[in-house]
C-alpha cells in the first residue's frame, strides 16, 4: 500500500489545499486527493494502523505506545447531545437506554462511562429521595436539582457535580444548551476494529432518536472506510 506522500508537505489540487493546515496534520485525514488516494488505493480494513500511517507521524507513534503500554484501553469517545429536553421523562428513559447499551457495547469499556445524568440521579436519591414521583425527578424540579448538583460544595457526593461543569453547557436562562458523556474505547488495533467501533456506537445513538452524535479523534481518519 502506498503511503501518503504529502505528509508534512504542502500540496494543492483543484478542490483542496493542505498548505493552510498545520504541518502536524496527516493530509490523508482531510483529503482523498493526496498521492496514495488519487491512485485509487485504499488500505484494507484488516490492516493495522501502523501498516497505514507513516512512521514518525503522530498517529503512528500514538498507536505504538498505546499498544505497548495501554493496550487494554483506547481513545476517549464523547457522546454529545444538543437541544434535548432533559426534564422530559421519555428523554430520561432514552438516556438510560443509551447508557445501558454503551456499557454492553463490546468496543467500549463500560466501567469508564462518565455520565452527569447518572450521577445526578444518584445525587437526587441521596438528597431528595422523598420528593421524587414514582422514583423519577419531577419535571418542575429538574433544573433546580441540576443546579444544586453542579454547584454542590462537597455534600453527599463530595462535590462530584462540579466535575461536570464543562460537560453541561447552560443557556442564559439556566436550561441545558448541550451536554456530553465520556467513555473510553477498548484497545483497538486494526482498521476493522476502528470502523466497527464507530458503526456500533452510532447505531446506539441513532436508535435513541435524540439529537446526539458520538465523536472520537480516530473518527476523523476512519470515517472514509464506512460503508
């Protein structure tokens, strides 16, 4: 398989120009027009990343060190939500379903899931147990208790909510503009593993029907191999 010849070099085409990109970017990630791809070559999904990425590139070095030192755990994957009414019980059920499926997804390490929604529910149980309705957060109490959770100075959950400050983005009126979960992928090694990880996670999110999408650094490169 021909390696990308434009790595760390400026190049131009009728539709793309890598000269505007930082030199550290691997041009194959951003364009199909570089030399290896212009010839019609496509690396097999069975090849490992180190078979495809140029030696010395950041992707190559990351993969080598990942395999040598942290083979059991892979890159972080974010699940990003936007314009979702979290106070709605149906939405909450869908969030629960996403978490359950992520935990059972063979391409992620379920125990690494960091979910503000899961920890908010724990906070409510510990601080507002008797105020729930059928074990649920009353819609008219959702944002009041959310803000308590995010600003908890160190009570029942030892201030865990404050760690989600950057994962829950609020509008001026105090409602949620966007939020995200974090979970780590397993130690992926082959192109086929990476592609399957993307596909499986997207199926879970799409099935929820919520305005959400998964994202990880390796999605940028392996997006081109999705069928």
